[in-house]
C-alpha cells in the first residue's frame, strides 16, 4: 500500500476514535504525499480534514478544507456539505466579493479614485446589481470554489461610465452619445 493511502486510512480511523489531533497529522501527511493526479482521493482527504477541523471547533479551516475538496472534485462530498452548511451565506459572500472586486476596478481607473456623489454611488450599485443578477441567472458560479469564483469576478469587464454626465442633455445629444451611458437618463424637454 502507498504511504499516503495508509496515512489517509489512519486519519479516518483517528476521526472515528475522536483522536482529532492524530487525524490532522495523518491527513496532512496523506495530502503531502498524495499524487496530484489522484483528484478524487485528494478530495476525500481534504473532506475528512474538514471534518476533523469541524469536530475540533475550527470552522474556517474546515470550510477551507471543503473548498479544496470541491476544487479537486466538483461532484464530491465537499460540495454537498458546503451547500448544506452555508446555503445563503456563501451566496451573500460571493455577492460581496463580486462588488468589492468590481468597485476596486472602477476606482482604479477613475482619476479621483473615489466616489464623488450619492448619485454616482447609486448608479454604480445599480449597474453592479444588473450584472450580479445576470451572473446568478447564468449559473456560472454553481459548484465553483471561492478562488474560481473570484477569478470569474475579475474576468468580468463592466463598462463603467468614467465621464462626467450632464443631466441637462437634449434628446439629440443623447442620441449622438450612442450607447456610452449604460444607464437610463431622463431627458429635459
């Protein structure tokens, strides 16, 4: 038997016997020695590592372990336990990360580096809300790890309006702008 398989077996037995420190030691050695091409085995090891952390009361390392399990096997036990434990929280965390990434992109490009008015803030939030709904409707985040989701969020390019818009525009002026302004502008007549 390969040493990583033996360590994995010992780690699982330690979980059953409630020797959680022993489980952590064996599972860490198993992860270290397990060949990368054994994705399903790695997913199982990370899943059990998460169980050991959870039983010890360490929630964040448990979630990280289950995320790693999900990265290795998108149909594995890590996915099920994460969805069971954090169905709404994970979605709100994803939304927060998306907004944070996109807002920092917006501020990096903008000359002043800050949001100047409440109207600008409302416009940006409305624009992000539209994109977020499209992301959710597409299902692209389903069964993705947090790091994969963040990559997706960074890859999404939003056409933010980086110009000062005078809200006293006439109808012909708006038509000449074409589709530069990605939000509704009321026309003064």
